[in-house]
C-alpha cells in the first residue's frame, strides 16, 4: 500500500486511519466527480486524489484555507516563512504568543493563523465557541515550530497545491443541504457527517433530523454514495444504521483503542461504511442485523489487501513529497 498522506490541518474527526480502507473499497468504481459535503481536513480526498472534486464544509476557515492554496495566496514557501517567524515569537514568549495569534485569528480569520493554531493547539483539536471563536488552548510546547516540523508542513502544503492545480477542484463553504442540491447521478459522494449528539460546537453539531435529510437527499440524487459512521462498540450498537440507513450495504472494519497503558485494556469499535451500491466486501444491512442478533462476527473486511485506487488518481510526480 502506498503511504497515507497527512494534511497540514488537524482535527479530532480526521479519517487518516480509514483512508486506505475507504480507497480500497471503491477501487473499481467509475465516476466523473468526487463530492464531499463534509470535507473536514480533506484527508480522504487528498489521498484518493480524484481528477475532479467538489469539497464542501460548513466551517468557513477550512474552506478559506484550501481556497488560499488554490489561489496561491498560501504556498509551501509562504507558510514556511510565516511559521518560522511566528514560531520564533512563540518560543521567545514561552508560549504566551499562542494566545496573541488566537485573538488575532478570531478578529481577522487569517488562514495562515488558522494553520499556526491547528499545529500548535492542544492535541490538534478543532473547536469553536458559541460566537464562532477558536477556543482550543496551547499545546504547551513553546518550541513547537522547530525547523523539521515547519519543513514538513510546508511540504504538505506543496503536495496539496499540486493536487488542486493539476485537477479540477472546487471548494465551497456551505451547508450539506446546498451540496445535496448540486449532485449529479454520475458523482461519487463520500459523506462523513458528525456523529449524532457528539462533537457539538459552533460549526459542528448534528441531529437525527439532519441525518434523515442527508439520507433522503443522497437517495434522491441517484448518485453513488458512501457514508462513514460507527456500527458498534462494547456497550452500544448504532441503531441509526438499521433505521435511517436500513436500505444500504455495509462494510465494517475493527478499530482498537487503548484505555490506559495496559495492553489488555483494548476496546474494539466497528467502523462502518454504508453505501447504496455493493462495495468490495460489503454485505446487506439486513444480513448485518441478523449477524448481530445471532452473535456472529460483525467484521466484513479482510485484514490485508488495502489498495489505493490508482485509476481514479491524478498522475504526476508526487512520490517524494507524498511519503513525507
Ligand atoms: C467528521 S468531520 C469530517 C472529517 C473529514 N472526513 C476528515 O477526515 O477530516 C465532519 C465535518 O462536517 C462539518 N459539518 C458539520 N455540520 C455541517 C453541515 N451542516 N454542513 C456541512 N458541513 C458540516 C464539520 O465542520 C466537520 O468538518
């Protein structure tokens, strides 16, 4: 499998660990445009690298950032210069300068400041308060922007800039209901909405009503769609999979996360891809329901054999940058 590319912007909902799986599931699917109503950091699109894409989000800062790459207002070199000088002030201030940048960003919304905050805030989180202000605290590492990190971020920006430049990409700041209206039947739509009832912040809350609207809009578009969600953890099953999305196929992958330091304290979550067409290893939703009721494994995906779909990707000299 080729190396997964990590974008310059971070977020708690980032799908870096699932990109290979998503890519391999759609490796033989033909489509004319890739659409994401919830692009987030863009990690899925920038690894799938379709020739044509419509990437949208309700968070204006994410869209503004990628539009700035598209217009060349931000390049790898410009980001490097900015992070080097601002990083120096951060170090000299012992970390306090983070809050100067955060205030400035909340006043002016500069995309370079957004990048600075995303890469120096606590745990790479993205969270906005009720007034739409970025409110994540500092990661407490005054020397955050050491040269190696700045170079890495600058390369990540150059890599994405190439994808955008060589392809036909549109970025739109809009609600998913607007994106649904723009769908064509030969699109492939990857939807990664927030989980219902979680991640509640200014740009990122989600309700059952919205999930129903999303399902209805995707079905009505006649486009092929896939949707990321979770199926179950050790305590609960996501019942929306069997109500709102009951007419879909389902493919699952087991993901382990650790609670504390002990190797034995591992909890499994089944990540799910729901789709209105058969994926490589998907089963019918009704079959999954039967499996759960009969206590049969919820896993549909083989552990190996993940392949990024080359035929849908742009073709250019990216090997050096992509593997950084
Ligand atoms: C789970 S994240 C997507 C993560 C993305 N796939 C990634 O890997 O980075 C959900 C995204 O949906 C966006 N969002 C939330 N509500 C929205 C809405 N009503 N319309 C469009 N986007 C929305 C959030 O801003 C967030 O970026």
